[in-house]
C-alpha cells in the first residue's frame, strides 16, 4: 500500500476547445517588396564626404594651433630679450645717479662746487648778522 500511495495515477482531462470565432479575419497576402529609390550609393557618398570634411577640419585646426604655438614661442623670446634690455637700462640709470657720476657730469657742463655757505640772521630789532665766512664758488 505504501507503494500505491506514493504513486498516484494522474488523469488528464482534455481542455474543451473554444468555438471558432464568428469574426472573420482578412486573408493575408504578399505585397511586392518596396523599392529603395536612393540605394546605398548616396549614403556611402555622404559618409565619405563627412569623413573627408572631418579630416580636413582637423588638419586645418592642427595647422592653426601649430602656428599659434610658434607665434607664442616668438613672443616669449621677445619678452625675454626686452627683460634683459630693461635690466641694462635700469643698471645704466642707477650708475648715472651715483654721486661720482653726477659730479663728473656737472664738471663736464662747466659747473663748479659751491664754497662754504654763509648765513644771514635777522634779529627781532631788524639788525642783520652774517654767520660763517662765505667763500665764492670754485675757490677753496
């Protein structure tokens, strides 16, 4: 009995068929294949044209970038040259402002060193007193 209880007989009942529908479907028929009027030729020409234009665009862009890089390098070199020239001019100005250079330039212009100065002192009563012994320029 144990064997019979584990193996049960399963019976299948056939499913009832549905009755044919009363709506009639249109008959299927083959249509002629649609004709491609353009074909693949124009598409290939378009893709090749875009590829060529893209390549030429990249070539022009690369050329412009190279020219700009060359110009930038020239400007950097010119800037360095001008910086050196500016430093030389600053050195010359500093050298020209030294006391020795100013004295030499004054002698070249015919100037002479000033002598000992004298001071005029006006007293409250209106009298004048000269302090120091003035010496004329060029005499020492």
